[in-house]
């Protein structure tokens, strides 16, 4: 369930995250997919959307 939570944190709805993780677990490629799908941003604005590349900018 941890992987589903990580995908949901990146903006994917739960139903899609759950089905995607189930199929990727069967294939054995879940870890690679999760790592490539996460956005690696260290927010300097505290989530206020003030960073130039802040993922919270359009919320």
C-alpha cells in the first residue's frame, strides 16, 4: 500500500494507482516505475508556491 500512497502524492487518483501497482507488481517493475514517476523537488517556499519550479504553484 505504500507505493499506492506515493503515487497518490504525485497526483494520481487512488483507483488508478491501485490497479497500476497491482499490474506492475505482477511484472516486477513497480520500484522502477515509482522512482521514475516521482518528482524530486526540494521546496524552499514551504509549499506556498513561491519557488520557480514549485509543484504547489498551480493549486
